[in-house]
C-alpha cells in the first residue's frame, strides 16, 4: 500500500473515532479561541490507534507541537501513524518494532525536547529520569503500573516534575478500564482464536477494574470463571459477585484459558506451565509483557511456531500451550483496542490535565497528583450531555440537609 493510501485510510480511521468521541471536540471547541497549549512541546508515548489520533489532533488544534512513539511495539496502526505524520506530528512508531527500535523511538521523542510527557506505562517518564532530561514541566500517566513506578520515584525523592495520574480519575478507571478493556480483551481473544467461550473454564488473575470488566463479559458469554487474587478485599468482592475464588495452584491444571489483569510481574510462571492442561490458552490484559513469564516459556519449549499472527503454539513439558500476542496486551495487539466511546473519557482527562499542568506547573510540587476533581466532573458532565442523558439536582432543602449535623 502506498503512503498516500495509508494516509487516506488513517484519515478515515480518525474520522470514525472522532465521530464517537464528541466530548474531545467539545473541549477543543470551548478552547479554540485562547489556544491554551500554544507554544507547548508535547511528547506522547501511547498506543498509536485511531482513538489516540483524536487526542493528538485536539492537542494540535489547541496550539501544541507533538511528538509521538508507541507504548507497545506490536500495537501500532500504521495508517494512523501515516495520517498523523501528514499533519505535522513527529511520529516514531511502526508495527512490530524490535525491542531495540522501540527503545530508540522513546529516545527520539525525548530528543524533540518535550515540556510535558503523556505516557502509558511510564517507560518514557522513566527514561527521562534516567537521562536526567531538563526542561520538562510535568507529565500525565495513563496506567496503574505506570503510576506505581512514578510513586516509587516520588518515595525515593527522585521525581523530577509533577505528574497527574489520569488512571485514577473516576471517569477513567470506572469506564475505560472496566467497560473498555473488558470488552476489547474478550473480543481480541475471540478474534485471535475463534474459540467458544461458553463452557470454558477460565481463570482471571486480578480483580481490579480491568479484571471486573473481563470477568463480567466472560460470564455473560457462558464462561465458567475463577478469580485469582492477592488482595483480601477484592477476593471477597469477587466471591460475593458469584465467582469462584481460588489460589492459582488449585486451578492451574483445570483451566482452559488464563487471563492476567494485574500489572504485576510473573503472575503465571514456569512452575505453572509444568502443570497446565494440554491446549491451554494464555493471554495478558495487564501491561507490558511480564505478567506471564514469557521468556521461560520460550526458552523451555522444544518447538514454537505461529498459527497466525499473534497466536503462537509452544510445545513444552509434553503439552501444547497457546500464547496470544507474545504475552503483550492482548486487546491492543489482537484487535483495535478499547472502543472510542470510553477512550473519549480517558483522553478528555488527558487533554484537560495537560492544559492544567501547562497553566499551573509553577505552583505544583514534584509529586504524583490525582486528577483535579473539577476535571473529573467536567468529563462526566460532557459525557452525559453527549449521550443525551439528563440528571436531577439537589433541591435547596436537600443541599441544606446534606450539610446539617
């Protein structure tokens, strides 16, 4: 396909996502006159999808210059990358980057001199800290795992600039993580395998917002779902929701599918591979590629081949194990990622948080902040308006009663 054809397809992808992300357009329309990002150099490490293109174009319209690399070397939609390049974005991303290319592209974004970094997983943030890059005013972070890394820097007194944890906005994690990732994860597993979910014994590791979304959709399709947890409150919640709750060793030899949703490392390990059923399917909906001990799976297998892109068969310990998306985030490798309707809320939080930092960075300390409550509220109100939903207000008497004692 020619570059012109890629650009045209990318433009159509942007138009489709933009149509379903009206709240981003509302924010842009309300701020076009004052160009609140004028003069800003914005560096992004996000999944290069049609939904991300809506955020990027919005930032451009509000006055920012943008450089972009991928948060996942396998998830780049190359038509979107070509379209954004045609709009003046410095794009350093292509499909199936090697680890070396992925690292080089992170460095290339830093070389553009970003003043604000928006990240998904904090690889770009961490690289900026390791290289002690100067001139960064602040940043935002999209994920739980990324915020864990940034809070570690803060705890050690090494955080170099303020960061807003977009993942902690209620209009992000209650909807994007749960409804968006829940749907896209199950859709991607079906897309890659074409298996029947009904009647399958499925283990979901982690019952955070992502895990809740995944389990709900699996059960709705007839899956027999067991939750594995390390947090007692979440384990109790899963039990009260009607799921089996077990230790992983109690179900490792019984499950047909394992899905990790934890943000942790080595949740499914070599010791588990030895006990799994022949034909088991492994998928990761968390982050990076270390929730499943993929390197041990590869190194200990006697044979490995691809049935189709991102569906690998490994012969190991006398059985076959099927690995999806090389252990990377399945919903972004196996299909197009989260639906635009929920990404609109996430990226509205990102856009408003970027605007907040650019305006107030001089007042902010070098710490991880929650999304300001007014931003969360604006995103919720815009979402309801876009959906055509009206809600009631407290009467004067009710407001007075709420403050009484």
